[in-house]
């Protein structure tokens, strides 16, 4: 590229008016600086900005086109927001967007060797990859299917977390699939069908998944989100102490064409918990804490998620004390759907063991027939949570065999 060509491209990128947010990324900022620096006058500065550019592509496997896809598709701009809301798009906005998308297409055709040649050195320079991408075509598809792809931050991932007032994508999110489970088919079916209703714009309930620890409640929620991500479902996880942000989050997503699961894991309250009222308002459909495109899914090891002590049942100065206690204890009932996960009986437990072993290619022998009582209970409590975590491998088989021998007095390798 000649100096004139570099200067022209730098000016075009600097003048972005629709996808201006793309310029805020470290990679694009370094790239524009690189183009604008005269290598004949400031060669070291130009080389440094080239290095900054390549370094910033690390999260995209050093591929410029992959970086552009991620950044352009997740840019929240007036063009895609207006389209998502069904608003009329001004002709000048549509034309500007089309030309800027064509500019991004040109960037994906840049050759690494051509850029390196701009530095005028035959020494070492880091390389990057690039693949031609037609942004005019692909972005038109995303506009037409914005309810599936989403826009802004929600186009970048399936699962999100809350930090202060920000909603951030979860890095290395749980990729669990519905096919990874063994047992509890009916429980998962009920949660999945409710989530499909949300996808399709049909009435969907807030869901409480309650029951014993280690039975796959949280994994079920995440697996449903993963299964329906390509149909526009996103999951935002909140801690209980973040329920004060619930109305803010609802406001952020209310006009978004995507569907959202607001997920609260391991939920329980004390009677004086300030977060109680926020969740109660959301479950009852308070205007300030409700979005029509969102449901609340919560897991709890308790059927009644508000803890009650014996002192709560004793007399107090509250004239309507019994009504107050009932109000606290009935929060669980405000979920439209409650799905109970209980520890498996012996037959289901053995089925899960053998199916997981078969699925993971681990040899295992049916040896527990006839063993009952406390030994069985201890083995269940020790082994079951790890079974459902999916970490059933040769190492775990050895640990489980030892548990059989210690608790039941039998050898797991005997047929």
C-alpha cells in the first residue's frame, strides 16, 4: 500500500458514523494509528502500532476478519436498534451503514504481506490471518433475523453475568448439552418446554428448580439456554445480592428482540432479607421489575426458599403475625412452575452410573444388587454429585471402586 492509500483508508475509518463503536476497540484503534503514521518519518512508532494491532487480535486467534465479525456484529448502533424495533430507517442512515459495511469488507481482503511492506524493513514482523467476508450480505441476514442473533453485547455470547451496573459475557461459559444428561428426563422436559414457549412468544412461567444438591438443577437451566441459543435465548446470571439490579436489568433488555433467562442459582432468603421484596415484585409482575421477553429461573435446595426458624412461629407484637409468616413462606408459590429434583432411588442411580460409564468408554460392572441400608445412603451422598458433573473417567472409576469397597464391603471389579 502506498502512503496515499494508507492515508485514505485511515481517513475513511476515522470518519465512521454508524459503526463508530468499532473504533473504540484496541485493535482498530492501533490499526488506524498505524495507517496514519508516516513510516519514513516515524518508523519505530509505526512499527509499534503495528505490533499493538497484531497483539490485540489474540482473542480472535490473530485473525483480522474474525475480529471484525465479532466487533461489527456486537456493535450496538442506531441502525440495528431501529431495525430491531421495527422503526423506519432514514435513507441516509441506511446508505451510510451500507458503505461502512463495504469498507469492512475491504479490510478483510487486506494482505498481511502488503501491510508489513508498509514498514519498509526485511526484519521480523508478527503475522496475522485474514479471510474475505461480505459484510453487506452477512449483516443483512443478521438484520432480517435480529430476534435470533441479537445485537450489541448480546450478539457476542449465550451466557452473561452482572458486574455492578454492567452486563458482561461469561468467558469459558459452560457448554453443557441436554445430551450430556442421564436420568431426570421428565424434569428437564418441563423446563425445556417452558423455555421453548418463551422462544415462541407464548406464555412462559418463572421456574423454581428445587431439590437435593448435585441433581443437575443448575446444569439443566444452562443446557436449555445452550440448546435454544440459536433461536434467540440468552442467559443472564445474578447472585442473590444482585437482585437490587433486577429492575435495571429488566430495563436494559425490555426492548431487545431476544429472549432472556434471568438465572439465580442456589437461592434462599432469611426473613429480613432486603432482596426478598425485589424478587417478589418481579415474580408478581411489577411494572418496574418486569420485561415481557424474560423469565426468572431459580434453583434452591429448599422447597420453601425463605428460611423459617422456630422463633418465627412464636408470638410477636405483629397483630397479623401468622399472615406475615405465610407471606414469607409462600414466595416459592409465586413461581409459575416448580420442578422438583430428588436424589435418585437405587435403580435410577445404577442406571446413571452404567449409562455414564458406557458413554465415556469406561468399563463398569453391575455389583450393587442386594445392598441396602445406610451403606447405600452413604455411597449415594458421596458419589452422586460428582457423577452428574460429567467427570466420569478412569480416575473417577478408581475412586468410585474404592467407595464401593469401603461402604459396601464388595469389589467393583467382580462380576
